[in-house]
């Protein structure tokens, strides 16, 4: 997928699938959110939040949200057809890095310093939280990506500790996955209850984590064109996997999986 004409490249550091033909991507290099045509290529619309956008997620009702690390805010974005526009913002107490919608009425937000994960309402009221101090050990260092599965499980990808942490709806930790296979894990996406796809930046690979038994199986690697993967997104309708990568590339990788 090609960026708009004249650009040297973008870092596609997060991706959300709106439909089989529309993607919302976070461009780290140019501090923008872009609505992309995944069939014909090109940028349909873009907005620039007041600060560099970090984590990205879709919201119910046709919207999206990104976290603004340096401003301690969550920025909501309207998606009206093929047009993006900035909406309201939500204040948070720390510098957020990751975000995911949960059960359509709540948000899961992660923080780097201090390492922390919160469940909050769409209005910003914190319902529950877990952090390193509460756990009595360093659970989180760089918890940049969050995935939810079946509105029952929450997964946190941490490239500082090389772990995937699984939590339940009350933010109780149910399992921490570690493996030599996890090498600077970044983007994660839930495909089914027994399939979580993880992008490993250091080993240039995508692996399948089965949360039910903890096994990790290689899926894609350098031979398939994977280079420093940063973000992953899954379209269940088209069975396509989208992989964004670091390094100011002008394309993202698209794989058809059966």
C-alpha cells in the first residue's frame, strides 16, 4: 500500500481495520492518523492531533481513539464515511502508551512510567488498575500494545520484559507468557480464543500464541518479507493480515491467510 505522493516514507506503528477496504493507521513519523484505501492504495483522509499519537483503537459508533503520551490525554477521532476529524479528549494522570476498547463501554489503557494498566470508562473514570507496586514486582516496562479477546481476556505486549501478560476483566493476571520466541514483541492482535498473533521486532517474525496452552508457533519471517515488524491487524472478513514496520517504509505488508 503506497503512501500519498511526495512523501519519503512513514512509520506505520499501529493499524486498525475498519472494513475489508479501509484501514486506520498511525503514522509515527508525520504525527498523523490516516484513513487508507487498502484495495486501491492511497490516503483518503488524515488528521494531526495536538501531539504525536501513540496507541490506537476503534470505538463503538464509528469512532477511534489514540493516546497522546506527552499531553497525558486520550484523543477521540470521528470517522464519517471517508473523512476523519478530531473529537473530544479525555485527561489521564500519567503518560499513556497503549489503548484498547473493551466491551464497547470501557477502555484499557497502559502506561510506561510508572508501568501500569487501567480499566476506565469512556469518560475517563478509572474502574480498576494494576501496576508494578501493587504486584510487588516489575510486571510492566514498555507495555505498548493491548489486545482483547471475546471481551473476556486482555493481553499486554511488553517489549521491555519480552512478555505477553494475560488478564481477566478485573485486571487480575491469569498468565504471563515468556519464550525465547518473544524478542521485542510489539503489535498483537486476537484472531480467535486460541490464536493471538504477535509481531517480534528483533527476530523479524510473526508468531502465533495459543493462550490456552502457551505454545508459540512461527507464522511469518524474513523469507516472507517481514522486517522490523511494529504493528499487526487482522481482517476476519477478508482473512488478511496487515503488518506495519519500522524504518519509514512506503508500504505495509499484506498476507492472505486461510
